[in-house]
């Protein structure tokens, strides 16, 4: 599931749907205990990973997810 949301997030760059993917990735990465780029890359790359083609796009997505996680309220809900 994480990989599918990550691919969707990367594929939807510049589209309104990207925030939907980011919000789900915020919740999912929190539940999985992913707190760093290294953890994110390690988890996502277990499926299909093209280092030379997509690493920058995945890193940008992770930075957005990590930033959004900083916006969590006390209930664990993402503020929009």
C-alpha cells in the first residue's frame, strides 16, 4: 500500500490529487513509524525502485509528507 500511495504521489505532481496522496502518506508513514528519508526510501524501495529515474521525485514527496506531519493536531488528524 505504501508503495502504491508513493507512486500515486509522485505521479500526481502538479495536480490537485497530490494532496490526497500526501495526506494518506502522512497517516501511513506515522502508523509505520517512518520518520526519516532513509526509512521512507527503505520501505518504498522494497517493491519496485528506479534510483536513477525517480529518487529526486520520491525525495520531494517525502519532504512534503514530513512537512505535513508537522501540521498534525493532537488528535492525529491532518489540518487542511
